[in-house]
């Protein structure tokens, strides 16, 4: 899925407000016909867009086409962008709509996904108390090998998630959008967003738990 | 998940409520019961920590930057658009 783990010290996230301002400035420059501003805008959002597109279509090359098509749509529709939502939300909405309409996965289910419990029922006793409780995680993020193993495991587990869960996790936990923005981009309800987020995160925790057991 | 009236939460319910708790959308009474359970249950406290660690670790995934080839590709997309506009 074109992801690489950033190992040293986690990712640096600029403040959201600052990022919005930069987008706004670039959009203004783009409107004034500045080609460089376009390339800068693309650079800022390309990675996230490709990642999201990948969760809708079957191959990276199709995802790349979707991303390019989206930018063409952005250029053509720029006059219609009123700035009511942030540029990023507007952009990702176009992307998601294009990705969906490529039809590569026309038969994708719009159901919320699996209804498996967050934790296997067998780990609780009849009263619902932990019988096989979670073991303490010694998460040594300074240890590069451990960090690599964990991010690798998450990547694999993300690939195995049902699509809808993966989309929400990508936008929320990888790209750092707010719950509200995710709802806008994917056109789903707040409740649906939370259910998908819950299932997705629970799956990822399980995957990490398995990896931790190996590392221990 | 159906939660009976004023009864205390059990661990199995806790793990299903955890996202709503982290999202800050549990109704106040439920939030209190959630926190009351947490304060007396080391396993659920560990579970909560693991969910937080999972979110943190997921946030570390990053995608590759735009390659020079892609940069050129997008420059040409822009130029094509400009020419079709004019």
C-alpha cells in the first residue's frame, strides 16, 4: 500500500490550523495561475491521497490514476470551491467519489462490516470478567527492531481489515482527520464512523497483541 | 450492546465501550460507570492503554513522498489543463 514506517520518534504533525492556512495560501496562488503552487499542493496531499485511493481500488496503478484524475477535477472545479469546508476535506471528498466511481470494486458492501466482538468471548468468564486478561505491553519505542516489527504488523493488519474499517482508520489514525471530517469525506454518519473505528482499532490491537507475544 | 440500568459494567462490556469513551461520546452516567470500573480493574486499565498504544503506533505509518517523476507528471497535468482552459 505504499506505506513505510517512520521509525525515529514518530511522525511530526504540524498544527491543523497552520496546515489549513498553508493550503489556503497555495489555493489562492493557484487561482492566480501559479504552476508551482499546484505542484506544492500536490506534494502536500499526494501521500495521503494515494493511501486512501489504495483502500478503494485493487492496484496502486489504478489508485495513481484516481489521484491524477482527482487533481484534474480539482483544477476544473476550483472556481466552485467556496471554502465552506477545508481544502483538504473538499479534496478528499472528490477523491473518494472518484475512487468509488471507478467501479473497480462496485460490489463492495456498504455494511458496517463484521460484528465480531472486540475481544474473543472465550477470554471472559460467564460473568463477563477477564479470564485471560491482556498482558502488559513493554513498548520500547527506542528499540528500532521492535518499532519496525510493530509498524510492519500494523501495516499487514490494516491490509486485512474490511474496506470500510480500513478507510476510517486511514483517515482518522494515519492521516489525523477529525471524526467529523471523516464523516464528511466518506459521507457516513457519526455513529457509523465510530462503529467502524471501533472495529478497526480493536482488530489492530489484537494484531499487535499477537506480535507482542512473539517479541516477549 | 444493551446495558442494564444501574448495574456495574463488566470487562466484556468495557472493551466494547472503549472507543465511545475515547471519543468522548459516552453519556455522563455511563462515563461515570466506565471510569468507576477502570479505577478498580487493572486488566481493563491495561486494555485501555493498549488501545491508546495501538492508535499511537498506527499514527506512525507514513507514506512515501512525491517522487521527481510524479512531480513532472503533475506539472504536465497542470499544463494540459491550462492549455485546455485557454
